[in-house]
C-alpha cells in the first residue's frame, strides 16, 4: 500500500506539544515499521477545512484521530496502511 500521511494542525512547528507528539508518533511508527510522512499545518484558514480549533489536531490519512493529545497506539494502527 501507499505511504501514510500524518497531518498535524498546530499553532506552529515550534509548538512544544506538537513536537512532543511528533517525536512520540515517529518512535512508535518506526518500531512498528509503518511508512509515513508528516506535515504540519499552522495556517488558521486551513483549520476551517477540518472544522477544529483544538490544537494540536492529528489526522492520519485525512481522518481526525485526536484533538489536543497524542492518539493511542491502537488508533494509529487502525488508521494506517501496512507497508
């Protein structure tokens, strides 16, 4: 299957909470051999597309999986495609 896309709606790429979530998810997906690319969106007008103002919001393959916190490992696996 194709590469997974993990999108994070964030106040900015330097947000400590966003960085903490990215590090944690990267560590988990590496351990599970999940192929994924990350994108950080920090433009407020783009948040409207996703109908959320709770940040950071995590999307996996265009599906919101968590708002304001890191999604569980189970949620990550459920929403990613195997290699």
